């Protein structure tokens, strides 16, 4: 069918075509009777299927089919494991085939600008490189099963407050480097079948009617081949949206926008050829799905096991101090352990809103410990899992249980209402009842571990009092199994943080401007998001980006670069040997950071440009290998406009976290790209001397013509130190002078300067 799509569209009436560009109902595209065009179904996404057979909504209110809730993105991204995430995608693709779902609405890849964003649990990271890699692996996995994905929410949907109307005000460089780069990599590496535009405005214009986003960047620059759909009810003006590049409106508009589009085409406001193109794009994917149905089984138990495996690889061991001669974790299976906190019994494993899954089963830590034959477990509820209500007797019982045991494990975190799609948090504290309980238990039991169930960072006022913290995030329906497996040492933890944990909310770089006044959200921190800010400012954090502990230890040796100097069109291979120096097998996530040492202002201290997760037996050494290219060094230069590598030195570091740099080496980069440079009366001498095109002429016609007094080195042997310093100061001031008044301090007449400007521009243009 695919090859006839153009012809098929030509045979459709204008009404049929406009109807095709809107949804039939909450989840379906439209069929066209008599034409062979079928309707196909979409489903949320991203970490499981939310197929709603009957009453539909986009808030996760009504019942969906029993499905498997995989770890949410905040958790699975911490695995830093491309092949594991591909396996997750493949499983989701199989489920879609089994349930006749053509497009899974995910992955969600918005940058975690603030820990307050209510939807951070669904998002991946504060780092766009990590986002792009993980998103591409997920998409390639799903789409290998002939099912589409919808990369969302494009773009800059970084808060829930007024998400449908707020304007994210972002400068071009920040937009490209931070907020678009993850989308860009995912599009280029995996060609998602569809992309979902966001609700918000970007610099004043709704994302749904933004030609720069939907056409110029997405299609013309990145080469996107699929179709663009709207987020649910994100269309503001249907005609403007189609013209900008929005192909499909979802879900439906009771015919209102279909009519508006029909009239806009009929009256010539929207050229019919654009409508035809939108139909072709939609139908290409509809038929790609319909023509490639595969017999697949939705094996819920098998996928539950995969959910457990993903969570085991994703959980992050944040703290594990030595107590009584050895690290607290792993716990001994024959010890007396008090499990405390309602999440031991009813874990919080997913977030609220459109991604809410109806899980076919949930494994709690209590059940999992029992199933694993760990018999010395006692349980005290300690606090309620769904509110912030402290019950004195519950706290007392928990303290007593902790006292009577060899160790206490507190299953804590955030209740559902604390974080969800639809609203942001107003603080990053855990419920007081939990903080009080943790402090009380730690008081009587030195061997206390806190196991966290949360979608986003929390403040930890009790951190110094507990020797162990295990971050499970919102770990999916098998979270209990995964927690027990790590706590008792059947799994060696290997996840690392995909985001920084600030000491307090006020430390976050977006704090002064988040979430804005309801009309605009000013992204004034620019590219300094997450660790890019904390590392630059040397701000103390609770746990840095990329941090995660293991029950074994790794050393990094022998860092090698394939070259010591490259051009910006060449690739650089970086290798490092990593050895497991401990007694048990483990996995290490080796991170590669690039630091600009060229003197360019406004660049972060270091940026993640590579990672590899390697599996090592005790005593084993393996080589991690990375390939860097132009984008690993470049920043977005608005003057070009485009990606630009400043010539000079760059430091390449391999690291265990953004604050645990193990080895570094330098490479010198050269470029043939010359930045635009227009010389005028306000151009300074320094700028002329800095540019290779104007340097010689400036030297000859300005510097060499300076009178003795103006020359930096012109002191006579008899000149005093003070005289020399004064001359040097004058010289530096002179160098910062614009051409417009140097006739005042040099023998060069004004008319000469004007002529010189012409000569300079002859060289730069
Ligand atoms: C969400 C999307 C979701 C859609 C359909 C919207 O409110 O922003 O992420 O896919 O609803 O449920």
C-alpha cells in the first residue's frame, strides 16, 4: 500500500482529507470508508500500556487494561544502559502489537530544569546527551516491532504550571544546546514515527503553530520523516497549526477544527498541497503499521520479570557507609531486620496522570523478602504512604521494632499527591511525618538504611544520621523485588543519577525564575542547567550528577586519545581501562566529559559526551571506548548560526560522576570555520587582533604606528616601575578602545580609520 499513498490522497475529497488530520475519538485516527484507509489506535506511554478500551481521558482517571508497569523514566534512565532500554522498548512494542496499538505515546524527553516539575518522574535527565541516547534506544526497541513511538513533548514543556499557555522564554543557544538537543539526537538516531508537540508557547508562539520548531528545525535541519501530532487539545488555531507543520490534531474537536481547516483550505488561507502532505505523512505510518502486523503475545509475567531486571539495573545506591567493620549493605539474609514504612507493604512505584498504568501485579518488598526465604523480617508501618499524617503510636512501634533488630530499612518517599502530571511541587521536602520517623529510628538503630520511592529529588535533613540510602525512584510494579535483591546482595547496584540532587531547592539554578508569573517562564539560567550550574559554581550538592555506588570498586587506568590534535571534522577515539578491584562482579558506568579550555566565555565546566556501562568479574579489566565528533566539542553560535568549535585546547575526562573525575587528557582542536566579523567604528583593537583575518593589518596599520607613549614596551631603561606600569595600563585601555576615537590617541587621522574599516571588511566578508 505504501507506494500508492500519494495517489490515494489525490482521490480523497477535501472534507475527507481535513477529517483525516484530526482524531476520530480519544485514541483513534480516522478511517475513510470505501478507500481502504483503516483507523489505528494510540496509547500512553511511556513506561507501560494505558490502553483504555472504554471511557477515555488523558489524566489517567478511568480504568485501562491490566498491563505491566515498567520503571518510570526517572528510574530507567539511571541504568545508563542502551541495550537494556532497547529491550524495554522491544517489550513495549510486543505489547502494542498484541493489543493492536499502532503508536505508543512516548518517550517523554523534556529536560529536568527544576526538581519541582510535577512530571519529572516521566522525564529522563537534566542532561541532553543522556536523554538523546536513552530515547533513541527506547524508540529503536519499540519500532523494531513495527509499532511507532511519539517523542514528546516538543518543546520546552519543563513545568506543569500553566503548561497549556505559558511561554517558555529561551535564548537560541540555550534552546539548541539544552532543550532541543535530546529531541535532535533521538530524531537523527531513531526516526520516531511521530512527534508530539507540547502545549506551551515557545518565545510567545504556541508549539503547535510554530513553523520554526515543526518545520524548519525538525524537518529541514534534522530530517524528521514521520508525522507531528498535537498533545491532547494543544491545538490553538488549526489552520496556523497545519501551515506550521502540525499534521494530526489529537484527540478530536467535535468537528470544530475540521471545519475550520476545511474552510481555511477552501478560502486559500491554507494551500491544499500542505493538507495533502499532512495526509500523506499520517497515512504512511498508518499503513506501515497496518501492513506489518506481527503475531505477538503480551506475556505479562515475562514482562514483570523484565521490569524487575530493569529496576535492579537502575536503582542508585546513594550512600553506604562502613558501620561496625564493613559497609552497611548488603544486609545479611539471616539477620533480624525491621522493615519500616508503608511503602514496604504498598510501594509507590509510578506517578499520576496520563502515564498511569493499571498493573497486573505489584511486588512489595515484604512479599519479595518472604518469597526469597528471608525469614528474620519484622514490619512496622511507621507512617502512612498516602499523606503527611504522623501517628504517634506508629512511630513508637517503628522505633521499638528498629531497636529490637540488627538493622532497620525504612521504605520512604513521596506520596502520590506530592508529585503528578498537571501541577508542580512547591517544595522538595518529604512529608514531615517521614522525616521525623527516620530521625527517630536512626537515633536507636545505627544500622539504618533509607530506601526512597520518589520521582524527583528530595531534601534529606536526616542524611548525616543514616549510613545507607538506596534510591529506587518510581521503580515500576516489580520495585519490591528489585529493592530486596539489592538490599540483600543478590544484585550489585549499578545505577547512577541522571540528575543532581541539590542540598536544598534554593540552590537550583532555575529557582529565581521557576515557574514564572503564569504568562512567561524566563529561562535566565541559560545553558547552566543541573550539574552545568552546580559544577561551575562549585555548589555543594547532596549527590552529584552521575553518582552511584557499587558493592565492589573500580579503578580507571591508561587513558588514551587516538590523537593529540584534531580538526573539527575529524573523530577522536578515547579509551580507558577499567578494573574491578573488589571481590564480587559488578557494573560500572564510565562517563566521559569534555571541558572547553579555549577561553570561550559562557561554557559549562564540563559536559557529558559519552558513557559506557561495563560488566566486570572480580579482578577483570575491560576497555571502555568512546568516539567523539564535532558536536562533542561544539556550542551553538547564533552568529553563524550553527554549531561551532572554538579552536584551542579541550580537556577529556573519564569519570565515575561529574564530581569524581578519574583521569584527564588534552586535545588541541583546529577549525576552518571563521565566525562572521563585521568591522565598524565600534570594533575594538583587541577584537581586530584576535581574528586571524584582521590581525596582520591591525598590527601593521595600528599597533606599529602608535606613538612611543602608547606602546606597551616603550619604557626607556631609565623608566621607573611606576612609569612602566602606567604605560602598560594605558596600553590595555587603548586595546579596548573602539576605532571611532583612536584618532584621539594615535597619529592615525579619522579619515584613515574610515578607509581602514573598508579594508578590514574586505578581509572578513
Ligand atoms: C499528556 C500526554 C499524553 C496525552 C494523552 C496529555 O495530557 O501531556 O503526555 O500522551 O495527554 O493521554
